[in-house]
């Protein structure tokens, strides 16, 4: 009985005897040890999971703190935006008041005629000779600087395509895919032919014409004239592009009179066939006095030929 153990179980039915060998004892001991290992492993796993949960809770707290910081910054930015919007509206109202004052000043200096002045006092086109009309068309911006003749953005107030705010558009945008030839709309002197950093027009050409007029050609890809050179109406100035503050290739075109931007639309439509359109739609120029200067120039002794007059028109008084 050295390797056997006897177990006796007694109940109301009597005593029963069971013999437990050493093998069975070892088997039970192994089962108990296995259960102990399983319990120990489970305890270690629970401890590890508890550590991970703690780490995740810490990360959640950090993310919540970051969310609160971002929300606070966003609220501050919204408040600043509202303040800036109020300032912009105040400045817009101030500019509107200044614009009304400028209108009065323009009348005083001759940039705007009085409303009661009839058209006949501005210019008598019927009395002009063909030579005088041709001279004016060559000296004052007329026609389109590109062949497409399509306006994609007009002169006046509009929402700026880049800054997303209302701003005055000082010229017109003309459809001109990259590489479209750009031509001078009048005889003139090249005042600027390079990249212009302050205006956002990128590579720009500015021409000074006769009688106080000038034109600006912006967002060019390539410039073919030099500052200080003289150009004739229809001469190539460069090729259109997308330089400066521009969202797509096009030509920005301006017409100025005494440095005041005018709506280029009447000048674009002005031609020998539609000669009166400019004088009926643009009344901020003293056309009658200008026509008189042209008449005197055209009637001087030994009047030059038409071709000579066209080449001189940019240098006349």
C-alpha cells in the first residue's frame, strides 16, 4: 500500500472505500498547478489591460485639453473676424463719403461735366474731318487689346476672387489664354514694362498716351517692349499669362485719364464706325476742348500726311 491511498466515504447507506493511486495524485496536482498558472496569467493580463486603460484615459484627457484650447482659439478668431468686419464696413462707409467729395472735386477740376451740359457742347463729331477722327483714334485708347473681344469681369465693385471681399475692379478682365498676343490700343510711350509687385498685376506694361490718357496691361506672361520706347497703335506689347494675383490666365486692362481710372467699356467699343459711343458714355472728359486741340493740330500749315500724324500722335501736346 506504499503507492496507494485509500479514501473512505461514509453516509446513511454505509461506508464506501476508494483507492487513490500515486499517478492519480500527480494528475490532480498537475491540474491544480495548471489552474494556478491560468489564474496567474489572467491576473497578469488584467494588470496589463488596466495599465493600457490608464494610458488611454491619459491620452483622452490630453485630447480633451487640446480640443478645449482649439475651441478657445476658434472663439477668439471669430471675435477678431467680427471686429475686422465692423472695421471694414466703417471704412467702406468712409470711402463712400470720400467718393462723394471726390465727385465734387472732379467737377471743379474738369474731370466731370455738370449734368445740365448738353451733348452738343461736348463735341460736334459731325464737324470733325476724317483726318481729325483718325488722329483721335490713334492717340486715345480705342478698340480691344486682344482679338477675342470678350469681357469676363467688368469695371466696378465686385467680390475679389482671391481675397473674397468686395473691392473696386479698376479695369476689365479680357479672355486671353496663356500666350495670347497683346496689342497697344493707342500710340504712346512705354512707362513701365516689368513685373509690378505692389499692384498684384504681375508682369505689367503701362503706356502713356496723348491728352492725359494712359493704359495698363496686367498679368502678362512675356513682355516684348522696353521702358522708354515708343509704340504705335496695334503694336505687339507681349503675351498674356497668369502672373501676379491671378487665378487663371487673362488680361487685366485699364484706361486712365489724369491718373483716374475710367470704365474701359466705351473705349473698347470706340471705332470709326461707332465714333459717337465714347462721347455719349464717358462724360468725365472735356471732349470739346480736346477736339479743339486736335482740330488746331490737324489744320497747321504744311499738315503732315495721315501716316506721319499717326506716328507723331503720342508726342503732340
